[in-house]
C-alpha cells in the first residue's frame, strides 16, 4: 500500500452537509457562466423560463434544462464552449452518432482539475510518487491516455506513455522498467495477461500491483481473471469525453462501486422516459453537471449510461457518493475494443458508398479481444461474381468505415435480400459478449 491514504482528503472525505453547500455555490456560479457565455444553451434556458437568478443552490437543480449528445452535434465544433478560444489549451473528441465527432475543450485550470481527479484514483489504488505507471490507454483525441498521464504526473509518479498496442513491447517494458501500475481498457489488460503467459512469464516476473481499467463495460468475472493473470488488484474507473474523460468516478480499495468526484460533478439518476429524478438506490440514467470546469461545463448532461447511486458509508472513509458500474445504455451505442460505435455511423458510411441500409453488425469476443464484423448486402449496381472484385469492394468499404469509426471491422458483402427483414425494429446488432454481471 502506498504512503498516502487520500490525495485531497479535504474534499474526498468532506462532510455531506458541507459538500451540498459547496456544490450549490459552484452550481450557481457555473450555471451563470454557461448562461452568459453559451448562446445555444441560454436560448434553451429562456424557453424553459430559467435565469441565473433562479439557480441559487442545489435545491434548484431540477429547474436546469438537460444537455445531450445531440446538442454537441448541433453546435459542432465550438458552439458549447463557454470561454474565448484563446483560453482553450486542449481539445479531445469522441464519436458522435453520425460521421461528425463531438469535440470538447479544456482551459489550463480545467486540465488541473482533471489531473486532480485522476490523481485521486491513483492514490485510491495505493499509488504514490514511488510508482511507475504504464499508461496503455490510447493517447490522442481519446481521453484515456492523456487523462491518466496527467494524474500520474501530478502525483509525481514515473509515467511510461506507451499508449495502446504493440503487446510484446508492453510486456517487455512492464518487466524491464518495473511498472507497478497499469492503466488500459479491461479487455486489453486481459490480453496482456495472456501475452505475459505466452511469453513464458508469470506474475512473479513483473512488479505490477494494481490496474486502472475502464472506458468499456467489464464483469466481476473478468476482474478475477485479470487479477489472477497479472497478479494485481484491478480497479474500475469511469468517465466520458463530454464530462471530463477518465476520473469522473473511481474505485477505492473496497472495490464496491466508484466514488464520484462530487466537488467537481453533481450526479443524478433519472427515469430516461420522463426525465424525473429518481431516489438514491434506484436504477436510472446517470446525469452529470460539471460545476468547476470553465471551457466546457455541461449542465445536466444525459449520459445514457444506466447505473445506481448509493450514499452508504464506505469503509475507505471517502464520503463521495458511489455509482455502480454502468449496467447498460438507453441507446444503441456499442463499445468495441474500447471505441464507441453507433450503428447510425455505419449506416451513414454505407449510404455514402452507394449501399442501402441492409446490414448486420456482429460483435463477439475471442481470446479477450472483441471481434467485429459487418455484413452488408450487395446492391445490383455493384454486383459481381468475380471474387477479386468483391474483395476489392469489401476492402474499400472497410477503409471507409475505419476512417469514420476508428476501429477496424471485417466487412463481408452478402447477396442481395439475404439479410432478414424485420417488420418491427430492425435487429441490426448481434452482440454475444457478456458485458454485465
Ligand atoms: O471512455 C473515458 C475513459 C477513458 C474512461 C479511460 C475510463 C478510462 P468515451 O470514449 O467518451 O470516454 O466513452 C464514454 O464509455 O458513457 C460509458 O458508456 C463507457 N464507459 C466509460 N467508463 C466505463 C466503465 C471514455 N468503467 C462511455 N465501465 C461512457 C463501463 C464505461 N463503461
């Protein structure tokens, strides 16, 4: 166990009454900031008849209109930014429901907040400045790599910014540089566990003690497998591009749900049908409000992730509310090899390339890696019985899809009218992975 118990105990272990007061004050300030600087959102508030004078504290939260992913699409790229461009020092992005990415921004101070949130997670899993953190999340527009990198640097750890992929090198560095903490997606962690074994090594040959795994659903069974194959304790971390990136919530040594960084984010669960707030302990859609960020503070952002919140006392001493692992989604977003994919993105590419919307997405898991195939019906204009011609078309489509989805799919062209038509909702996705307990 590391030297530190908490990174910022004055917040992480805050008295609940004081926390509510702090949240209320920050909510009022941030709502005013957004109202005054984001025209798109101000209009929504005007329609709802809400002004900054109406938002005085936490008790006024319900009056605030929701924000959702479609709002990010409608205002692409800068329409929801609440500071002038020269204050923005970083951009991240993730998939939207169509070909357009959703883009978010951070000021210097926002990055500082993010580093704190990620550093809290590292301390909660037992890390301190003596640790060597191998960051095997992707670096780039995806928030995983930079998020953990920033937290680990702030804590004073030695960071190995290896990014994802190149599995043999991961193991070699893990062993030779003596990494003690691994940060990556759980499916990649499971794969690294296998690779370790395949290279003739055992957990005794490496120094890893903890892993910080998130960005996609994973089960308790997977946790046990990873813990065994790498000889570590495996912790969950949750976050999303729109709200922050990794570190919105984090697991502690108890491994009983993720503490939400409540001094920076207000979390609610709502009924996805009615939008009504649900009492603690009920399963509902998670909604987050950013109350300290300045460049891109979303108000009541609907995540479409389903979860449950609890304020039951945690043995770790932190008082922040805990959320369960996301138990599913209210939309059709898939997470394939850690990348968010919407069927509507696939449909868009097919239509643009002269195909019709007759397709099927088949997702599975082999050797802890997601398999991803898209079957697409041939259209008469492209029909050919020459195998090499078909293969050429498949390759073309595969590249067009990769360009938009950022994850490789196997594309198989099938004869016209061979994909079953449905009279109701088309069953476009066959997902045989076990993602939830
Ligand atoms: O996945 C941020 C992240 C990076 C989180 C690294 C944790 C670690 P997005 O790409 O925007 O951001 O995807 C966000 O991923 O709405 C959830 O559906 C899902 N997700 C994130 N963390 C978890 C988790 C990053 N621990 C979407 N368990 C979210 C299950 C998760 N699903």
